[in-house]
């Protein structure tokens, strides 16, 4: 398996991977809209040979500090539970850590995302339309400069899931 930045030439194959991973097209629409709006910041793919088997995207967020949202993470069903998603997430976090980004937010299962350092408790002071028991934050710079405030995902999230 090889990880590399996604390119425009990968868009159709990424859409197919994302759709297969989620069993629906909403998340593929999200990726397309984030790219269209220029809100995709880190987009990585995992390949096996010439075939894309996984994808991860970090997008801009509105927050009291520089923040990104992790979503979606997609792996072809035949390659799930083999560490592909974890490798993509680790590399995306590492790349974000080399920038001025202060934190990454995610909406996901704490049993999985907790392994990467995402913390539900640390996110409790932030208000967000997607806030709930699975809303977590990973501080890349410690301590966080703010522990409360409004956080919003890019507008593509609302557009992708509004139908």
C-alpha cells in the first residue's frame, strides 16, 4: 500500500471508493462539493498498485482558531479492517501538524477515533450543528488557545446531506 496526495485525475475513482465504502453517494457528493468550494485542505489516497483503495479528507472549519474537519474516511469494503483507514488518518494528522492548524474535529465513534487522540470531553465546550456524543477534537497544539466557542464545518456538509 502506498499513500499519496489526491489529484484531480483521481476524482472519479475517489467518488467510486467513497460510495462503495458508505454504500451511498452522500459522502462522495460531500467530497465533490468540498473540492468545488476550495475547502478541501488535505486529501490523501491509499493505492494498491494503480488502484485507489482508500481516501481521507480534511477540510476547512470555522472555529476560534485554525481548525480542520476530518471527513470522510473511506476504504473499499474488500480492504476494510486492514489498517488502510488508520494509515490515511495518521498521515493526514501528520501533514496537518506541519501547518498552522491548531486542532482537528471529527464526528465519529470514540472507540475508533480515540486511538488517534480525538477526545470527546475536550470538544464539549464547543458548539456545533453536529455536536453530540460522537463530536471530538484532536489538539495539534497544546494547550488549545480556546476551549469554548462556535465551530462550523464547511457549508458543503449542509449541502451534501440536505436531500
